[in-house]
C-alpha cells in the first residue's frame, strides 16, 4: 500500500487532529495517509526544514493565522507557504483557513500559488477526502468559497499593484487614511494620491472612501 505523508500546521490543535482522524487508516483509492501535526509557527517551520533535509512530505496543510490576533505577530501561514515553495518545491501546498475574503485569498495565490485552498466552514469528511485525492493525482482543489474569489478576480480587467491593494484593504477594515502611510511605508500624500487614482479607475470620483471600498468589493479585490 502506498502512503501519502501529510503535515498539518494549525495553532488550533484539535483542528489538524480532526483531519488526522478522518484521513488516516482509510483506503483513499490505492493509498493511505500518514499525518504529522505542528501546532505553532516554529514547529511548522522546523518540520518544513526537516522535510527538506530528509523524507519529504507529499502535502502540507497550512492555516493562515498561526498567532493570536492580539500578538500583532507579522508571520503567518503564508510565510510558511513561501518557505515551503523555496525548500520543498515538489511538495503540494493546501491552505485550510477561515479567511474567505478575496484580498486574502488572492494574496495567497500571488505569493504561494498553492495546490488547493479550503475555507474551513466548508470542510467536511467528504470534501477533505476529495481534496487529498485530487491534490495527489490532479491538483488543484478549491472549496466553493475559494473558487468564487478566484473566479471574481479572473473576471476583472483592472490590474492593481500591491500598494493599491494594501490601501484598499486597510480602508476596508476602517484604518484612517493618515495611518495607512506608516503601515505601507509610504507618505500620506502618496496614499491620498493613490486613493484619488483608484476612485477614478473604479468610476467613483465623487464618492467617499466607503464608495471606493464597496466598488472594490464588487470587483473582487476585497
């Protein structure tokens, strides 16, 4: 029997243990799963580095948020995905996250280009098994929420750079314009200029920031 080695990295320890319970000791059509679990960023990083030095994982399952919100820790599962792409490029990467917003999902696709993305609220036993079978044989695999975000972005003919996207994102979560400059390493005048350009681009020249955010959401950037 062929074995597929999976590493699941999630700071909610019960979540990957649930994946392990569902997937291990089942015949998934010619192979079985052996899963290791890492419950924080540091354990995940060491597991990925160990994989690069020895027996590699076939699939890495990554949560995005690996620290409590109040810690203001900048590192995330996205960073581990970038590291895995560098050290073990042949390993399949799948994000398993509660984030379903377009900004976050499309940022992940730009930086990591994963082999799958599942929104946690859409995961059940059937979809979890289907994801592993698909990623092993014919990736990618996306849950419905992730696929919707991807399709909305693909249907959009407007191209924004990373600075534009960050400005839109911070506006969408209520960050004041005068505070955005510091967050994106830009002058306040640059932020104001970019906002005006974005409003023109989206056809809301006479609207306020809320109008800009709403239009960005319609076009799949948030």
